[in-house]
């Protein structure tokens, strides 16, 4: 059957689009023809194929154009093929789309960890000095003044490490990529790098039982419990619970026994506490306990507790704190005073960097290296994403934590 003998006007039914001739299936021959149809459509979209040929493919009027299509797309067009067959194939091609990746949570670490820039892979040290900043004593006439010297804390040492992942694409896959899979893949690598950073910082202050056992201790006075100055142990997230945590945090003193001044605060919660945290942050009035006489009374006040406080959601609280997923934390602003945590990035790698392996296929026609042909032996292209950082705990006095158990 020649092309002009098979023409039939669209009758307004699915059969008019060729479903009477071709049924969708997953057999290899059908999928090849669908891919070829997608290649033609993509060529028209990018400008490499004249739209005239797409119109001829859907409803041919010139035999010469049809023959050119058969020559250029032999696995798709045949002289015995009906026009409605191609329409059915384009329906399959147009219906194909790549599902979006799941959204990654915004990075939470900038609100709780100080960012540093590192020059190389050698160890870096952070020195802390205490003392010599306490109150002065009166000095009588002709009496000598007090000589002081600061005390050096044990240096904190850490080093950056490199984290990387990537993939390899064949030349054929790159040419056939009409769904944007390659662009999606590199975006996924960047997401993976950001998640790597967030997870590393999270593990500095989280463990299976909530607040990290070596960082949140009674000795450090940064657990929300009666030993550290609260009136309740590990309160659930609430207005009263935040009040208890502030009592503990504001009770910290430096090496001279002087109070540590903390201004801006970040409240870090997991998925189970996020709604509660937002309700507290957006409340106009709050009911809180006030101690008077021998009994506790409730008082309704303006929501002063949210002043200079922001909420950050860390989804890793759910996956790391498997025994205490309701854990929550307060952090002092890392840019003010001594931070609780620090993360150091190798210079130039504070954001994920994506690289492509240099191609080594040279054209003999004088075109030099062809960047589209990749490796000479496999004609594949390799990509990877790299990030380089190190992380450490600095000051336990700049944070407090509750496992949210209420006990």
C-alpha cells in the first residue's frame, strides 16, 4: 500500500489517532519505534528537523518528503505504514515524561554551625581561651593589682574529607535522551551532595536516643533536666518546654563563672514536632506556668518567647533518633560568640562541584577533539559531583537538647 492510498481523515475517535492499528505495548519493536518518534519530535523542538517533515509524517502530501522520512528514520517509517500508525506512536512519545525527583529538605546546618574555609587537607586546629575576663576587685591605695593569664583549652582538631559520586552515559543514551534524564541525573548528584553535608552535621549532635550522648551531658550542663537547672526532665516541645530549655541555656557561664550572653536562638525540630513548633511561633498569645506561693498558676501573655528565635526543621531527627524521634534542640547563633558546631569546606568546594571526564576522541576530518564522543574505546561520558568538608563539635555551652520523652 502506497502512502497516498492509506490516507484517512481524522474521524474524532481513538481509531482516528491510530489506536485501531497499533496497540500500546512493551515489546522491543514497539519501544524502538516510540523512541524514533520521540527523536523526530525532539528534532523539531530543537530546530534540527524542519517542522515541514513533522507535518508530512502526520499527513503526507508529497511522496518525495515521505521517502526522505523513510530514509532518515528507517525504523519508524515504512512505505506500507499508514498515517494513523505514526499518530499513535507520537501519542506514546508525547505521553512519556520523567517523574520529578522527591524534593530535598533545605539545608538546616547554616543556622546552627559556623562555616569555615580550609586551605588544604591538613588538620586544622581550633584554640579556645578562657579566663582573664572576670570582674575586677577593688585595689586599695598603693596596693598592687591582680595579675591574670588566660587558660588555653585543649585544641579541637579536624580535617576535611572528600565525598563524591557519579555515573557513566553511553553515546547512544546521550543521543536518545529526549526526557532530560542527563540533566535530572546531575541535579540528583547535587542533591546527594547537600544531603551528605546535612547528615554529617546532624550526626554531630544526634544519636539513636536523641541528643548525642557525648555532647549533651550533665557535666556540660546542656541537657534539659533538673540536674542542669530545669524544673522538668526532657520536656516535650511546648511553650513551657522551651521555657525550661531557655532556663538551662541562659544559665551557662564561662571559665570565669560569668554569665554567657546569648541573643539569637534557633529551635531545631524533627518532622513530628514541626507543626507544634510552627503553632508556637505563630501564636499571638500563650498560656504559661508562673510560680507563685506554693502552687503553680497559669498566666496568659503575649508570645514573647519567640523573640529572636527561628525554627529549623531537620528531617534526620526522624531517621537518626530512632528511639527518640521527638527530640528537639536550641542553638545559639553560630556567628555570635563561640559556636556549638563548625563545618569547614575546602576553598572552592563549599557548594557541590560537577565534573565531566575530558573526551579523548579526535576527528580525522580536522575538527579536533569531539566532546560528544567521550572515551575513544567506549564512546561513553563520565560525570561526577564532588564536595570536600570536615566537621566538628566546638562548644557544648551554646546548645541544649531534650529527647522529648517527658521523663
